C-alpha cells in the first residue's frame, strides 16, 4: 500500500539537496510496500511550497528532481518536508493523481495520505457547490480542499492542530495523513486512524524523559471539541504547551533535533532507533523542535494511554539491505534456517521438551477452556493457519477453524465470549484482519495476535500474543514470515497441550522435529541448482501449473500456488487431492504441468491413489517426496526433501516451491520483489 515519509529538522542546518535526499531515500526504503508513483513537497525559495511528482519508480522521481531549476545548496536551519509512494485506488497512476495533493494552485495546503476516505464523494459534492475545482480523481484531494475551506471559514484564525482536528472529524474511512501549509511554516501535523504511522526522534543529547504526554484541550474553549474525562479537572488543560518535557535538553534549553515520520520502521532505522507509535485518532504536531500529541476525541470508552512512550527499534540497517543476493525474496528464502531458529529462541527447551511463550503468560488457562479456536487471517498468513489447524485440534482437542478475514466480516459470523480468536498478520496492519479483530473484541472474545512487527496495531490491541521474530521482510511475496508463523502456531499448540499427559510422546516427536528443522531447510536449499534447472527445462515455458496434495500438505499446495502466481504471473492452482474426482480431474492430460506433494505420512496411501488417477489420464507429475522413496524416484521426476514429523513436513516442502516460484519469475524477466498490482502491507479493505 501507500508509503508515507516525513522529515523535519530544527536548529540543525541542512541544504535543500540533503533534505531532498533524505525524503527520496525514505521513499526508497518504502518501495517494498508496493506503489506506482511517487512525490514529495519541500519549501521553495519565496516562502512557497514546491511539489514534485512522477509516475513510476523513486529513481524516476530522483531524475525529475535533478532537472529542477532550484537552488539545491540553499541552507535551512529549520524545515519540514514530506514524501509519498502511491498505490492507486482512486484514479489511474498519473502525475496529477500522485501525492502530495494540494488545496489550490498556490499550494496553500498540501498533504500525503495512506488509506481510503469512504465519504469523499459527499465532501467533493459539497466543495464543488462552494466553487472548488478538482484537478485529480483522488479521494485525497477532497481532504486538501476541505482543509482550505475550513481554514477560510474560520477567518484564518485556527491553529494548525485545531484545523486538522476539525478536518478529520468530517472524514470516514481509514487514513494516515501528514499536513503541510504555507500559513504554518516549519510545522507539520500528522494523524492516523486505521493506517500505521510512527515518529522517529534523533538528537545529539539525551532526552529528559522517554515519553510524550498526550495533551487534552479545555472544554470551556469554544474552539475546542475534546470531551471531558471523568475524574479529571477539565477547567484547566491537562498539559499546557509550554510544559512539554521530552524535547528539552538537561539544561532546559531547546536543542537541535530531527524528526522522521513513516509508515513503518524500515524507513527510519538508518537515521534513528528511537521511535514512538501513534495511536488511532492521535494528532501529532511538530513545530519549534517539539512534538505535541493531541487526541481527536476523548471519551469514557477511550482506554488509550495518556502518554506515548519512546521505544528503541531492534532491527538493524543490514537486515533491510540485500547484501550479496540479487533480490530481497532470494535473501529471505535463504535466511530461513536462521529465521526459524530466531522464532524458537528462548521459547523451546529441547532438553525438557517444553515450550514457553511469554506473550501468552496469564492467558494459557483461558485458551484451554475455550469453546472454539478461530484463526483469522489473509493470504499467506491464512495458509499458515490452515497448515496448523489440524495439529491444534489434535493437541488441544478444541474445535478449530480458519477464516479469511474479509469473508468472516462479510458474513458477520457469530462470536461468543468463550471463543478464542487468533489473528495472524506479518505486518500487524492488515486492514481486514484489524477490522475482524475489533469485531471480535466488541463481542467479548479473547483475542490473540501473531505478528512480525512490534508496535503494530494488532500487537497493541489484542489481549495477548506472539511475535514471530522473523526479522524484516521486504519482498512482497512472503517467505520467511510464512515459516515463522507456522512455527509460532505449532509452538502455541504445544504449550496449550503441556497439561495433557497422554500427548507427551507426540509433543516430544514434534519438538525433536523442530530441533532438526534448520538442518532440513539447509538440505533443501542445497538443491537450488537442480530446482533452477527444473524451472528452465520443464516449467519455464508453461502457462499453467496444478499443485496437488492433501492433509497437512493442502496448505502447502495453496501457498506454493500463491507464490508462483504472485511473482511469476503464471496461472497456478493448489488443489486438494481428495477432490480430484469432483471436477479437477477433467483438466488432467499429457500437456498439463502437475506438481504432486507426496511425502510419507498417514495419508500417503490416499495420495498414492491420486497419483494413479493422474497417471491413468496420461498425466506426468513432478513429485515432491521424501529422500530415498524409491517407489517414486525410479518411475517419476521427483524433488526430494528430508522427512520430519508430519505436522512439520509442510515447513520443509514449501522451500522448493518458494525457490521454483523465484526462478520462474527470473525466467519471465519480471520484478521479483515488487510484483505488479500488489503491495506488501494491505492497509485498506
């Protein structure tokens, strides 16, 4: 989805070239989110705002910037700029539809936006009746023009914070905004609802405190729209502007400071590791080197903290670089022997065959008493839920179901207080999953989050959860996050069953499999040259591919097919082998490429039956089988993988499919890390 980046420097001199480079580099770090155009705005040479936008990659925008007749050596002691990568939702990719969007031809107000404004048509109709003329097809331009309309309607007497507060109160939908204006030089205001936004802080000296107070207004002020809080004397503001504590140095004087605003931490980590995460309905105002956080609304039901803590990022810059690999996806596939260890580190005691997930501490007994366990996720995360549903039911003896978040919401599925709902999302910001989570929270279910992103909406709003610790994943096609989610869910099932003596031997078998897993993945990665050759010789010229399997491997089929179609654009379908006779068998002939997953588990004889059905129709499947399975290696083209516990076999089997999808994409000459029409973090419905 769209990426937002903002940069403010105070008492910290930077040339226009340095400011532009900071903004462009920030956009480059956000490229993995998926986009089709980019742009930014900075201060001009005559107290105006200059907007530069371009269709295509950030490199094209950088080239456009170099062609501008601007004084790039002009210094700024203080300055605020903002930038954006757009993933088209309203209007085709074009320069005019790119962000920043503006209020008028003189750029009085400019803004960048991630999300969708669902009532933009009503706002646009109102403004058109007031004489405003629109130049783009975007929902965002409506907000820019609404900002000018509100400002002019109040005789230009509103502060920047009051203005933004008045504007966002009229908006419906999800958003993260950064506002900039010629009327408020060297200031920006940022706000969010439903879309992620964080603020990085960089100073030479230590901050006085490691948090920022949330400021609430005075209800007796006619311009104030905050509501009072029970138990607080609202006759005076909770915190006056002059009382901000965090951004003064130890001697109480203002200090040089830089702020970085972004949709996620990958754009900030090269500058600073000190960040704070904005909550829904926060309004962050940066001016004169200080950050002030206000709330759009405050009610008895508002349980958000009265402070926003400044946290330390734990990711390193090297983790979001490609290193010696050609693509992020390739790097992330090869990182899996380490990433699966990181997911288990400190959680699995291999000597005692015990699992301890600290994020579930205090909630384990509640989950054990659940009537149902419901997994809710989208895409690859949904496949990790399907892959582990069976082992959950086996170990916990609780009915377990997996739901696609969008379908779950469409059906308004009944949820009860004794249900446990587990929400799985790599980014923790997937819009449909977040909406489903809030739906379940409202109905009193225990909500558990499984994410890869500390500080994400799902990790903050669920009752408890597990971070998968896979490390940053930049490639749009998820690889290492899938295997880490899979392991995290298996560990959860193991911990929940630790009070059941009859499952002891089964748990030991699975934990032994987890111990050997990194070595098994390395074995499969070592076969990469053979898989590359298979892609060149057999699959590279094909238009379609069927992947068959059943039991634990049904999820592997679906995930493998998803990888192939999303990065190589080759039609691929994962089919449950037990359903062959109910329709898909009509597709089978000597020309149809087929992959059959046939590793040795309890369902091996049934998959053997599927193989016979395929070969009887002159099908010639490539078979993923266990090493040394001579019944298959003698008569068929095979991909051999090590054997492990049945419920973990999918972790090993998915690796060759990930590698095949990568090589197929390379053969077709497409952009592996940024497939067309797709985004890494799907932050809109």
